DNA sequence: AATAAGGACAACCGCTGTGAG
DNA sequence: CCTCACAGCGGTTGTCCTTAT
């Protein structure tokens, strides 16, 4: 039953590769290919490495036409746009950048690009409408950090008027922008104390009602609210989403967090033109009721 | 000059989907 | 149909190097 064991874990070397090991691996693959069997490869070459380690070394370092460092502005823009659009799907992002590996892009993003962009935001935020951020004093600990980061970076990218943007979901861009405006507006209202709120107040019921969100402990309690049924369901269309967001009063920590997560999952299947049109309708005749 | 702190990057870890046996 | 190795992927860690104090 099953396959043979892959390798003797106790007898494999770990840590940095030596030039000799690199040479052995590269020479063999150049001559014979990988044979679609990484596990058998190290034994054939006489390397005391796990096949998995060999594969990684080859893919990330030894493979021909691999570029290291020296990311161009255009590559930066592509990475940012795709990250904002699809998140940390490094292999997909790498597929758009010939010669770049997913590992390289991931490292570059985590160590430099992210900081570079957020740094630019902080510099420019004094003269523009602020994007909510922890450093700006807005308590966002309940938000999805990934979603928030992507929102921030999206706004940053927009502010740079990036001509190379590959962000292929204008609807998501549009909605995220509207959501940020809503959150901004909320943040700037000195009469609102969001610290202990679970959700945003319902329109016209600011003092008495907490808004339910899927997965929240408040869901059951708030099924009596007019829109609670919709919010408690798994919303499947953009119209549902917008109606719900509108009903929620436009913004708030929890619904923004929830929305960000929803958008992440759902936006890929939405029709961009329809999304923009509908969101314009919603936001066009609706202002946040605070 | 010594060393602590932080940055950059290579490599490993662990999870998931797939398919061989 | 079940088990488990494999391949691939994203997250995390380890190590080396540079900079600041």
C-alpha cells in the first residue's frame, strides 16, 4: 500500500547550499533533466539532500534565466497591482514576471516593497484625505490585516496614478475606494466612539442597535433588525452586498472588516461594469447617516 | 571598536490537492 | 475505496550582512 518512503530524513543535509552541491545539481539537470522525480534525484547525483530541497534550490536559484534583485519600477507596479487584486498568490504573480520566482517576489514584497509603498503613503497623507491606519490612531485591530493592507496599498497605488496597473477588477477598486471614504468619514466624526462597538449603528437607530455580521456573536440577537436576515445570510450577489452595506449605515469597523473579506472572496466572479454601475447608484443617493 | 538592531534573502516547515499503489 | 507519498504553494524561520549607537 502506498509508495516507498521519500528519503532518510535523518541522513539529509540542511542549510545553505555549497557551490559544489549547486554544481552537481545544475550539471545533472542540465544534462538529464529532472525526470519528473525530485525524490530520486539526490540519490542519482550523490547529494545528501532531500528531493524537496533540491527542487527548491533549482527553481529558486539554479534554474536558467533567473533574475535576482534589481526589481524595476514596472515590476514593482505589477507586483503591487496583482497583490492588491488577488492577494498573496505569489506563484500567480511570479507567472506574470518572467525570470522571477515566487519566493523572490514574496521576499521582496515583505522586506521592501510593502514598506516602500506604505512609507510613501505616510509621507503623502498629510496633504491628502487620510487612509485609515493604525499609525493614524484609528483602532483597526478587528480588521483583516491583509484586506486592510491591500486597501491601503490600493489607495497608495491610485495616488501614484500607476500607468502600468494590471489590477483587473475595477469594480473592486471602486468599491474599496467607497468603503475607505466611508471609514474616513466615520473616523473623522468626533461624536462617535467606536472603541466598544461591535457594529455600526443602523440608519436611524444609532443609539440602540448593533449591526449583525455573519460569524459574529451578534447575529442571532440582531435578527430582529430589518436587514438582519440579509446580513446573516451568505450574500451571493453584489446587489445583496450593497444593500446590506447601505443598510448597515455605510461604515464601521466590523462591517468594513467583514466586507473586505467578502470582497476578497467574491469579487473575482463579479461583472465589473455592473458592479460600478450599481455601487454608483447606491452611493449616489446615499450619504452616511452620522 | 564592540555590539545591538534591523534588513535582506535563502531555506525550511507545514498544509493541501492529487494520484499512485 | 483507502492510504500515503508527492508536488506545489504560502508562511515562517535562520543566517548573514549592514547600519546605528
